[in-house]
């Protein structure tokens, strides 16, 4: 069973790379084509949609992933999950509609935001959790991948047809309907007919109670960035939101790499009650490899930010290059927070992870209201950085308190980071171009492979590892 779970990492990682890559390309095309002003409106709409998605699924999918393989009547369970998400989506959409009516902006913007909000309903039928929970990873990425591919094609079409920016939310809604509904034939094939009928709300109430701890984390994870963009949209002009959105999406490249690790290992973490020693043997080895590869790309991303950012977004976004550096460094700190947080979850100490995220959210809100009026979008960047530093210090305390500190892991990570910094700086002196960026990544990754093959500490030895709890 453990080998099957670990084999699923391949498909989960493929899904993460595919969907993240498509998303980045799509947003870059939108940013370059429509400019900071209209891109800011689109980013504001995308952010509101993400907020609605959290309301419609505050941890239901993650909870379902952890128990779905043990459910007897899977067909009925799938229908009940759809009902639960539908009820929450309607509730969130109702609140959103009231907010849009009261929001002080022009009628055109209200219509655009309203159409963005409609895209939350097709997401209800996202089947990823079904196949992920049943460890059928080769199907789990289907619906979202199809949706993002279709939306990318629509954006490319809008680019060549020179469509105005207000067509984008309509194209997003259409792509959502087509993409997420394409998974129904797969669901029908594996789980039979889904009997759509009105059920009692017993499942809905029980599920909400069970997902409260998970739901809090699900809300807090993206809360800082969502709240920041919403406050910027309210206090500043759409051009400022567009500049911040470009820098923010650039910084997500690093945290996107980490999400590949965390989301790939999530189904395995949720089955921590299986063969625990064998689980730890394999999962820890993969975890080390993936984490060290992330460490190696930190230096190239930071050192080549000026060139990469200008290359991706164009001259119109030069103003936010330094902001991209601030947010990228903050993303590195949050990557550490989430990495340790998932280890705390695997040890059933989720409340400490929640406390770290809560502290970061409170600190960010406090400094956002102080710094944005004075420093604009850079004030938002400083606020996120302060929040990340504060949260990292608390997470460092929890790591030392609850997790076994493996000195070899820290030494290995430090060696990778130091080598990456030295190699990248040397390459940057001679090649300040895309060639230098690619070359620096190649050198550090090659060093990684050699280092991982030669360092025996990364090869799991059960006798010397005291971090395992023998049951």
C-alpha cells in the first residue's frame, strides 16, 4: 500500500507542474497584453474568486481525501460532497453579491466582478479530491488541467483578436464549465451513476464540524495575499494593483515549487496510520530530495530577478521589480513555515501550525493599514515581509520543541544554499542574461544530484533515525 501511495507522487507532481506552469503563462500573457491598469482589475477579480473558492470549500476536499478510500458507498458520498459545496458556494455568492452592490465603483467593474464570481459554481464539480483520495492520481489532475489549458487557449485567442479586458471573466466562466464537467465521464466510469436527489443536511452538518481545524488553515494559508490585494484595490488605483499583482505572481514561482512537494505528499500524510516505518523510510527520502531542489533555485531567482522580471512582464512593470524581490524573500520564509507546518500536521499537532498562520495574518493586517497609506504597494510588501519574519520565528520555536532536529538535514540544506549562492554569483558576473540564469540552475541542480548520491545521511537508516515513533 505504501509503495502505491509513493508511486502516486509522480502523477501528483506532474499535475502540479502542469497546472502551475499553465497558470503562470496565462497570467503573464494577460499582464503584458492589457498593461498594469486593466491587469490590476483582472487580478482583483481573480483574487475575489479565490476568496469565494475558500468559502465554498473550507477544507472539505482535504478532509475527503483523507477518508475517501475507506468510504463504502462512494457514489453517495460524492453526491453529498457536491451538495455541501453547493450550499457553501450559494452562501458565499450571496454575500459577495451584496458586497458588490455596496462597493463604491463604476457599473462596468461591478459587472466584471460579478461574472468572475460565477466561476465558483463549476469548481464545485472538481473531481481532483475523488481520485486523489482513492489514489488514482493519473486521473486526479484531469479536470483542472483541462480547465487551465482551455482558459489559456481562450486568453491566446483574446490576444490575437485584441479583445477588451472585460471579455476575460466571461472566457474564464466558459472554460470553467467545459473543464470541470469533462471529468464526469471518468467519475461515472469508476463509481457508477451519481443519483442526484435532495438529501438531508446531516452530512453537511457533520462535515462542517469535522473540517473546522482543517478549514481554519485552509482560510489562513492564502488569507494574507488575498487580503492585501483586496485592501490595495480599495485604497489605491487599479494600476497599483496590477504592479503588485505582477510582483506577487512572480514571487509565487518559489512557493509554487513547494506546493508541488506538499500537495504531492498530502495523500500520504493523511494515511500516516499505514505501515509507519516503511512510510517514513520512503517519504522522508523523497521529501529531502524535493526540498533540496527547492533550496537550490532560491539564489538564481533572487539574483536574476531584475532580468527575469523585465523579461516576463516588460518595461511597464519595472516599478515593481524591487517589490518582487521583497515578496520572493517573504515567499521563502513562508515556504519554510508551510514545510514545518505539514510535518506538525503529520504528528497531529495542527493547532500549532494554525497559531503560526493566525499570528502572521494579524501582524499583516496591522501593518497593512499603517504602511499602505504611506508607502503604497511597497508598504504592502514590507507588511508581508514583517509578517513572514514574525511567523518564521514562532515556527522555528515549534520546530525545536516538537520535531526532532536532524543536524544532518540542516547541514545539507546549508551546503546546497551556500553553493547555489556562490555559483550563481559567479555566473551572474559573466552572464547577465537568460543564458546565465539557465546555466546557474543547471550547475546547482547537477551539484544536487552528485551531492545526494554521495551523502549517505540522505539514505534512510532506520537504526540511526530516532525521530520515528515505534508503535
